[in-house]
C-alpha cells in the first residue's frame, strides 16, 4: 500500500484501530486491493514525475475510502443481507452512486473514444 490509509477506512466504519489481528490484516488487504482498483478507474491522478506517483485528490481519496469500507462491510454478507438486533434485516447495496461519481465508474464514467 502506498496512499490509502487503513485508519481512514476504519474511521469511516467507526471501527477501533488497532483491532483484532484478523480484522486489521483484512483491512490492510482490502485497502491494498482498493488502491489498485482506484488507480485503474482514475488514471488521471498519476503524476508525470520520474518515477510516476499516484496522488489522488480529495474526491478520489474519499471514493476510495468509501469503496474499501463497503468491501469490508460486505465481507460477512456476500448476498447483501445484514441482520441487526434492533431493526431486523437490511440490504447492503453492491452499487453506490456516490462512489461511482467519485471514481467516475458506471453511469458516471467519462465517455471515451476508441
């Protein structure tokens, strides 16, 4: 990992850091995978320095945090259903328009040629 901080994702999820070793390791793994995904989605954030570096702006960074948080949240509910003691069941969406907007994917993708 180089730019996405697991602590920021944990804060977004209101998790305690450091937590159990398994959860911390899972969070780091998901953050590393999220970095690669976001770098492919928003390739416009690469610098022209030598060597090139990925420097996401605030919009892209927030999208990455939200995407990683969603992946962590869905890990125990691959079908998208969660059970809460006080409110019954709820659906955890696979797609979030705000994440798509930040990362310019899905219906928010920038049109391309070729």
